[in-house]
C-alpha cells in the first residue's frame, strides 16, 4: 500500500511516500538516531562474477543502488547517490563561502523572452531547448543555464560601482536535450551545475565526446576545438582533398591537406564563419539545382599550398580532384583570388595527431585523449549585460556596462567521474570526502547490540566520520562484505572472531590495500591516520 503525504508552503514542497505490505511487516525500523542499513534504502543488485566483466562506472552505480535510469539521458538519484551529491554540494558551499559568494536558487523555468533579448533563443532552436507553454500561452523553457536570469536580477538591484564586485552562485538542475545522451551521469538530459580568459576542465574517458590535446614535456593542454597548431607538411606524400559548402550553398570550399592527415573542421569554421560543416554531401548540394547549372557559383581553395606552385598549377590540381567526383572545370567560374592559404592564417587546417610537435615548447610530442567536460571558467565580458541592460554608475558618474564571468561545475557529472576513476574489479571506491558513508560496521559473528553501538559511538565521537551499521537480517556475512565492496565505503569494520576473543576488529581499506586487526580503543586513531590518504 502507498500512502502519500504532502506539505506545501509557497513554491516549496515536501513529499513523503510510505510503502508497506498490506497485512504484515517484514523488517523492523530503529529510532535510536544511529545510521542503520535496516532504515536506509539501498537497492543493490547481486551479479555473478561472469556477468560483470564489461561493467563500466554507470553500470556499477546502478547495480550498487545509487541511481536508476528513467529514460535515455534521464536519471533518478536514490538515497546513496543523493548523499554523494549532497557532499559534493557541501564542498562547493564551503569554498564559495570562503570566496565571499552568496548562494541563490533560481527557478528551473525561464522565459523565452529573456533568451530572445540575449540573442540565444534562435541559436538553440530545435537542438538543446526543452520548450513549453503555460495555460495562458506564455512561452517558457526548462533552463539549460541561468545567465539571462541572474543578469536581469542583478540589473534590477545593483546600480552603483560601489556595490561591486558581486559573487553569486547556485547548485541547480540544468536541462539540455543532448544529441547523444550517454555515459550515465557524465552526459544526460538533466544534471546539476555549480553555475585566451576561458578554461575548460575535463575528465579523461574513452567514451567522451571531446578530444583533449596534451604535451609530453610542458603543461600545454587544449581542447581540440581550440587547437591552432596544425602545420603538418605534405612532404613527398602529396595532398588529398575534402569539400565543404557555405551556408548560402553557392560557394564550395575545397580543402587541401596532406595525405594521411585529417581536416580540422574547427579551424576551417574559425577561418570562414559562413561554412556549414554539417552538410554530409556538399558537392551534390553545391551542384543542385541542375536547372541553374553552376553559373555564379565559386570555389575557394583552402589549406596548404607549396610556395612555388603557380596559380595555373593550383587550378589544374583542383580541376583534377573535381573530375574524380564528376564535376567539369568548364562548368563553373573558379575564383581562386578569394582563396585562403597558410601565409594568410596563423595555422593550417590539419588536426593534431599523436606524435606531433608541441606548438608551445617545440620539444615535446602531442598525445590525444577522449574526455568529458565537467567544469569551465568563462569570461563573459558584456555578452549579457549589454542586451539585458546591466549598467552601473561609475566613479565619473557615467553609466558603464558591467563585466561578467562565470564558473560552472557539473556536480552530478563529478559523481560519474569519481566513480569511473576509482572503481576496480570489486566495485566502487569513493574518496572519503564524498563517500555516502565513511565507514560501515559489519558483524561476522553474533556480537551484542551494545558492542556494535559502542564501536559506532566511538567512531562518531572521536573522528570526522559518518558511520553506518549493516544490521540487515537475512543476509550472511559474506554477502554483506561483497555488498560493502560494491558500494565502495572507504572503511569496513568487521566484528568477528577477534572481537569475541580480544575485543579487536578487522579494519579494511581497499583503496590503501589495508586489512588488519585493530584494538577497539585504537580504531578511531588508526582510521584518522589513514583518512588523509583518501
């Protein structure tokens, strides 16, 4: 039977669901204030070793009872997962408080009109926005981010430069319709964000959609989208061709690049802003419609070209490349005067590859890694303050635009990142700062309730620990130990044979490779010595 109790005040709501069998109760609930698994819902799932060979961190989070997937890219946090998220949020709160920041909580609904004013509404049409209307027809969005809202709030409240600088932050849900929602909490439809001058912070993952380029010798590290060092030479291998088309479909971009390399489409788009790199068959689009022929259509040649190659030779090579795909040079007007070569660009159009020379130190070699963005620092300048009217009176009594910056941390993505980074063949393995509980107490033999509570109270009182007791009935000790490894508690305290004989416990710390006998009176101190390495 399901009983639903609700309490509302303003826009805040509290909901409690009480689920029980209709005619009997199968487990007892304790009310002594101690953390017990008999009171705490942990729907972990057992699997045979043979079935877990290909598990990734997301699979472990599901199997260990941290979350459940509702739909593609949509996840529900269960009690264990929520505790991890809350601990990450508390770390954010701690450090933001030290910086003098004030916490806010903005609505998940935002007005389309604000996004129209900022100029970002049409940019996201049909891609990342979840759109809806209220009963009056007011157009709304599920907020993918809150720059427009926070700028408007501050514009209505801050009017003098004496009120600046101002630091505000929030931890809230961000809703984005990801093109390919995958990899669990590392990329999804919803998630929590901690809200040359901009930086991105990535977590290395083979399933990531970003490519990060790093140097083997210096600290050079950059997202491939911003890479500008591609100066690969054709050497004796010659050139290959690829094609792109302009947004008006009248200019074909013929890109020459060395054999064995790949074109850096990001560099092309930086050089020519009106290129549409999404068109899969640019040559066919450029040739159509047949009734118009190719009159008035032009080709721009991009990429590297040997300095001693004449314009006639360039045209001849390009014509030869076009004939291979069924286009005759006589059927269009080739305007090479508007083409772009390396001597007019800071870099070439080739992608980096492993082993390339570092463009920063010139001695190291580049390596490429797949990664997922989990945070960023953006210099916004007046991008939002200008269209949304955020101005203050400066020291000269004139109105000046406010300059802004933002930092974002993917709180829920950090859960997936930490799980992926530290998991091993036994299960999850949390850093102690964000573990759902620091330690779990398991009784391998029949220790008295008073004994268990004594160990629990000693840990709670003597160290910065949050401890839980595994007092679930109906499960053998071996099952509980496997479940504790799966969930990833930093410390496992076992009251077994040594406890009955000499009041000592078995202390396990999988991450440090520790499994030792410790006297009960020394337990808190021993854990305190090890926790600094976790």
